[in-house]
């Protein structure tokens, strides 16, 4: 038997059928596995809506409304904590990004400062000792404030003594960043939903939050490429572009 295996008693409902008896519970990267005399039962983490641990008992809430209870082992406390860690893992966030570190995305000081808040949050999450601490590392209002501050700094540094040019560039950069701001708004809603979810829903809430977090990184990536184009067009002496922007008719709400 594997070192992390726990012998448990099983009861409850699985796919509409009663389950009962002894089993050996183990966890792998994708699922909780129950080895029983009648065959193995595999419960993928993305099919679990949540779990609840009380002394000596671990309740598992499945996506179809079924519930399975594990009991009879002092090792359930460790199993429950490990299940939380695996079912509520922070997803891979940067592997598919095009702009982060890419030569076509003008890497340099501006690039590094722009991505800095997101990468700092990711580093903090990687060392977090619990899913709650990992989630807190990506606090949506804090990230929104930090990312917008970086964008404002880009305009201020390019036109420190030209307030009209600075304001025009700031407004154009801020407009280009709207998809990121929108994604951060969705992350905040998912964050609030996760905070208010009960034990039977917290894994499902985490998956919605993780999806929103992934979208934030993807939008930050896309927005940086838009910002690079705006900054490249901000050449001293080309004031016509700014005057055209400033004279543009305001957009009407529809």
C-alpha cells in the first residue's frame, strides 16, 4: 500500500447508486481514487464541487448532486488537507502568453514593470501554505490599482513637462487597457463568489476563480502588445495624432 494511502469506510451515493464498504483512498495529480473489493472508483477533482472535513469524517460533494462520506481513519485529516491543495491548485498562468519576455513585445524596463504586479502575485502564490493564501495573492482590486498605476507611469515618464500630451497619452493607454480592467472586474466577482461559497461549493467556486485568473493573464498579455503600439506612435513632433485624439467626438453609450 502506498505511503499516502488511507484505509476508510465508504458510504453515500454515486451516480444514483448506493455505495458502502471498505476502501483504500489515494490521491494523484488528477483524482481521488477509492480501491474497493468490487473495483476502483475514480473521482476527478474537476467532478468534485467541494468537501467538508470534521473529526473523523470527510464528506465529498460531487457535481451531479451525489455525496460520498469517508470515515474510520485518523489519516483523513491529512487526506482532506491534501485534497484541498490538489483540487484548489493555482493554474499554469504564463506558459501560453505571447508577450511576456518575447522580443516582439519590446522587453525592457517598461515591460518588466508592467508585468511586475502579476508576476509578484504568482511568486507569492507559489510559496503560499494554503489555497486561501494563494487566492489572496491575486487580490483583484489590488492588482487593478497596481496595473493602472503602471500604465499611468508610462505616460508620465514620457511627458513629464507636457501636461496636455501626458493626459492624451494616458487616456489612450487607459483605453487600450480596458480589456484587462474588464478581466480584473470578472476576477473580483469570482473572488467574491469564492469567499461566499460553502464547503459543498468551494471547489466549483475555485475553478470559476481560476478560469477568471487565467483570463486576467491572457488579457494582460494582449493589452501589453496594444500598449507597445500606442507607445511606438508617441513620437515627439507628431502632435497631429494627439490633436485628432483630443478632438474626437465622445463615444455615446448605447
